[in-house]
């Protein structure tokens, strides 16, 4: 072995898992998967094997590829009369507002993460699967110390986590979720990972207990069926590529709209000039690109996280996964909570359950690679629901303008929510005045995970590496010796 590698992810323990996989001889994809398996424990309100996601990877000298393992609309084999939504409305209380979320059995879309991880490992991995899942298995058994961000997410989701006895037993000790600094363990998940590492599995259909989950679905008016699981496919896609001021961004293509929005906005901003575009130009480009994609905005905080890896051979992996806002429904015996993607209004602009069974649901997630004019390569992505597009666009703009990685990730952000420019506390007064000429402006009094969580790694032409996790969500980054 030898050389260096870089990892950035949504939690220090997620980074440690990826590091352990790299030091065991794994490549960038192995490390991203090890991080993903671990994030289900260290970032339990944001991601799960019962959710959906995307992996963008590239070997040196080869073309990048996207593995799409996002969720499908459920309902294969059910009569059309049974495809109407049966949600459990849950009121989530934020610091300054309340919002009704749609959770429960009827909110569950066909999960893709487990199938996606297994397909990625088979096609692109190097280590035995048992070694890839080993750090996550250990973390699930010993428990993860929750960061303030992860504790805040579980607190927001408390009403959803109380929907079923199984979820309440796992997440709500003495009737409340674990607090920052407390330990969250998931012994059933550890046992499941043990099984996963020793038996040949291709996805959920290989697990005997999935039959119990389907039976529970039908009893509680859920739409997920055996046929949904059997017909689910991990899709190889050609990435969306755009040039911007001498740089090239490679990102997630349709049917997801996040990458397309960012690419469209960059095209609008590519005026041949150097430096950073004005705040007004950024906001207007995002607004116009979003309207062009017919993407709907939403005010809720959704569960999403991202990991970026560059290994010592120069292979890069950029992976974003999500469990939506969680459903409160677990797959029996696995410790895996299923998603609530069918109840996420911003993913269904034409209406809930408008999509036919088997339709791949669209997403804002946009794992990306950025090739800069100086020869550097950046693996980058973000959590943050519809704020992904603004967080990613602004970070890319800062990088192309020449800012170091950590500064680009930390730079104050703006998000235009369709009516109002939301400003982080450190946005300059001059920018506030500039944006006030566009429309209403709201300056936040404190930092918040609302503005996304960009986790990125960079390889310079001389081989030097950088890693930066977004402090907004207590992300972490590490450059390691192998």
C-alpha cells in the first residue's frame, strides 16, 4: 500500500469508517460504501439501507459513471383502486413553525440503498464485503456518539419515530431520542451486517424476513409489494456534464433534477468573465434554472447526507443518500428504517402517487465531480433537500474562482426559496442590499443545517490532497496516510 487518501462525510465516525476500509486495502468505492453502512448508525435520521441514493465514481483516465439506486414508486401487482395514498400525518415542531409530514406505511417507496451498495461493491469494489461492512457492524454494536446535528434531526423526527413500537424501541429511550453526546446503538443492524458479510445477497428479496415486512405493509395500507422488490433495478446512467469558466462539472442526470438545475444555472452564469458571480446573478440563475426544470420547492428539512472519497490511486467516489424524513417503519429483525419518499411533497410535483408503480422518483441529490482549470479534481456533494442546488452551485462557483477547498465550503450561503432570499448570518450587508432589489430578504440570526452540508475532497495536480466536511452539519474531513 502507501500514498494518501482523502475522505469527507457528514460525521466524524462516518469518516473513520471510510478510513478503516481504505487502510484495509479498499478503494474509493469500498470506502464510500463503508461510510454509507456506518452513516446509518452515526447519522440515523438522515440515511438508511431502506432509503435511496446515487454513487458517482471515476477511475483515472476513464469516464465517470453514475449508479442510480434511488427509490421507485410502489404498487406492482395491486389494483389501481388500491394505489391511493394512505399516509399517517405527523406534525413536526421546528423552532419557529410547525409542519405536517407524511409518514407511516403508505409513505414507503421501493428502497434502493441496499441493492445499490451491493451492486456498487460487486461492480466497482475491491475488498471482500465482510471487510467493507466491518466498521459499520462494530459501530452499530458499540454505538455511535451523536453529534449536535444528528441529535437535532432525531428530535425533529420524534413524532415519526414513535409511530410504531419497533421504531420507538430503537430510537426513543425513555420516551425521548438520544441527545448530543449520547450513544445510539443498533444491535439488530449489527446482526444484519454480519449476515450481509457472510452470505451472498443481491438485495432485499434475499432476506427471509422481508416477507413479514410486506405482510405488515398490506395490513396497514402500505403499497410496497414483493413484485416491487423483485423488479427493482440499480441503473447505470451517463452523467450530466457542463463546462463553466474553464472547469467541467460532472453530475447526476435526469430523471433527478438537482444536477440539471446546477448545470443550467452554471450555463447562465458562464459569461466569459473571471471571479465570483454577483449574489444577484447567482440567485437569478438558480431561480430561472429551477423554473426551467419545473422543480418544486419545499420548506421542510429532509434527511440527506453525502460522502466524498479520493483514494491513493486517484479513483474518486461521490455518494449521496437519503431516507427522506423517515417513515417510522422498520424491516423486521434488521434495525433498518424504511423511507417516506412517497410522502415527500417536493418529490411529487404532480401529486402524491401520481407515478405508476416502478417509476423512478426524481430527486434533488447531485453527487458531482469538478475538474478545475488548474488540473485539480474535486469530489463534491451536499445534503439539504432543495438547498442542495444552492449549496452546490455556490461552492462550485467559489472553487472555480480560485478559493481553497475549506474556504469554498465554509463561505456564507444564500438560498432563494422561491419568494425570499435566505441569508446566512455572515453574508455581507452589501449583498443584503443587492438582493433586496430582487425581493424579500431574511437574514438568519444563527447558523443552521438548513443551508446544506457540502462534503468535498480535492486532489491537486501534484498529488496533494484536501478534505473538508461542512461545519453546518458537523461534517468532518481527513487526509490519511496509507
